[in-house]
């Protein structure tokens, strides 16, 4: 049984392997990918938020 499981694991690929990933954030009701267009106050607000992983 253990060898069968190991054999199956060798053939498995990681889901999403090789797919690009970009974080999307919801800040003040807007979905944004980057904060490069935010003013200093909004950037500070984003920086001070609790990050959930």
C-alpha cells in the first residue's frame, strides 16, 4: 500500500505549477494589484494593516 501511494505521488504535479500569480487587494472598496499610484497616506495605511497568510 505504501509503495502504491509513493508511486502516485511521483506522478502528481503541483496545482498551479508554472502559473503566474499576482496579489489583488481591496483597499477602500477598490480592487488593486499594486499601490504605486497611491499617495503617501494611503500607502502608509496599507503598510500598517495586518497581513493574513
